C-alpha cells in the first residue's frame, strides 16, 4: 500500500518528532526508489542526487543488494558467535590502513563510533579533556553533542573539559592561504590552547577532528596541519582521533582515507568510519592501535555490540569494497571531481557572488558571498540556489557556519555529464539573479 504524498506528510506530522526535519521542509520531495546517482519521486520524476554520500557506490547497487540478500537468507545473528565475515572484513579494511591501525570495533553508526573513540581515548590516557575544531559536528549522542560546537552552542553550552580550536579554514579563517605555512600557524593555535588547558591543571585526552570538516563548510585542511597537531597532542599525553564518518572510503580519490592527504608520515591514533561503508546499511567502525585497545581491555569491563559487525553488515561492507575496487571509483572521483572543480572555477570567474571553490575528489564546496573583499556570507542566495536547483531536479544542500556553502558529496558513480549539468544549472540560476536584479540578502547580514 502506498499513500499519497499529502497523506504521508500528514501522517509524518502526526507521528514523527518535529525536530526530525526533512529536506525542503516547505515542499518536501517524496522519494520512492533510486538507482545509481538518481532518485525518483512518486510521479516518476528523476532527481540528480548530490547529497547522498551515504549511498557511497550508488543507490541500490545490485552487487550489494545481492550480497545482503544472500547472507540474510543464510544467517544473521548476535555478534558474539564466531563467524568468518567479521574477520574477513577487518582484514580487508586493514589492508587500506597504516600498519599500526589494526584493531577493529564494529558498531552501527558514526555516532556510536565516535562515542567509542572518545571512551578509548579517555581510558588510554586517563585524562578527560578534549580539543575539537570550531563548528565541528561528531554525532547526536549526548557525549558527542558535548564535543560538537555546531550543536552545543545552541544547547547547554561548552563543558569545562571541552576546548575549541580555530577551524583551519584558509579562505575565511584566522590564517589565509597567502601565508607561507598556514598549516603551522593553525597547529600553533592548538599548541597555545594546550598550554592554556595545562595552566589550569587539566590534561588532554584527545584532539578530535574530521579529516575534512564538512559541517564546517567543506574545509580542506592546510598541508602539515595534522602532523604538527599530533606532535603537540602527543607531547601533552593525548591521542589524535580522526573522524572519517563522512570522508573515508576513497571519496578524495587520490587516497582511500582523507587523513592520508596530510602526508605519508601522519597517522591518527584512532580512526572512526561510518556513513559510506554500508552504502545505506547501518554499519560503522572504530580502528585503533594495539596499545590503546589493550588499555581498553584492561579496564575489566567487557565491550560488546549486539549488531555491530553482524554477518549481514559485514557481507555488505565487503561488497562495498568490491565495488570501489572493481569499478575504480577512486579513479572516477579524481576525474569527475577535477571536472566539477574546474567548472565551478568558471562560475567563480563569471559570478562575483561565488567567493571560493574548494575540494578534493568528490568532496567539493562552493562558498557564496555578497562581497568578495569582506567575504560577507550570501546565506539567502545560497538557500535560493538550492531551491531553484530542486526545480531543476538537482538535490543539493548547504553547510558552513552561515549556511552559505553549497556542498557536493554525491555517490561515487557521479559522472562528468552530471557535473556539467549541475554547473550549467547553477550558472543559469546565478545569471537569472543578476539579470532580474533579485535582492536576496539584507545589508546587515
């Protein structure tokens, strides 16, 4: 039985918590099926999906649905029974990682993974305090709201054990790309923060950061930043936690993990992964060193996760890895991402409202400003562009502290033709805004 869109919306309004918001809340899209990088509504209208980084290798990929169905038909059970899939999957993941990251804990979501990473860090160091980046978001559990400025500033505020370092944004942050070494400058800001924390008699457990800050506005960390921060954090007795819930599994193209963009000599002490690894199935993971894992075991409290790493989830995870390799999706991310960025640079040359283009692979941001010199956020214009793109049947959203960054994290099967279609639509919309002299921004924004 299928409801009309109006009936579904009415039932949702009655039965689902109102804080669970929909895309395009003033006129939601009802999606009933999907394939590859395309979504289809109840009328059969096709939408190009630039949002769903969860469906990493494409919606409803046949190899993955077949693997899921076959394993589900054979066995799915509590993870405390011995089974091959979990160890085979861990071995495949380990092959993509530096040697020291070799102990795995499978869970069901990125939030669960980050919560466990926080526990591991605090248990290993026997310290409490955590340094996070400004505007960061690490998950919806209470422990993660506490370390997510994006959320806690709207709620109960900053805990005394949480310390916020500047977001290393070389476009509009404290230190720009014009500096000789912005990575060092931002890392030194973390060093200063550590010294402030220590002067109060407190001790650092972890530096916790996304390898590519997404909610912060599709930010690309400056070269050398992570290695220097890790050096300072280790000197303070803490560990470096890299959150790759959004950015892992080859999205950057040149590497399997986004932290590897920081150089071959940098490796986090704890790595979390989530959204892309199950292609829409709830699957996430924490991987760490034997030393940190041993300290966690030594607390004498068993850790188990009823569903994390179950046979079906791991069969799906293995199938995702198969597709990434067989379809050369990292190569596709390099090729298509380069085309998308070049097309967006063309928009930057043509339209003054495009302030910055940044990204790597299929992780790209287009920042909109009303004044390039002042970098005044064009929040309303960005929202208008999203609305107009929906009318063109292209699904995009915004992020960043002022919601003025159009973010692109599409399924990895995104094509050059898709990139051209998106750029042409944005070009037309921005041209319409200019030719009609449409005023979308208040002078005092």
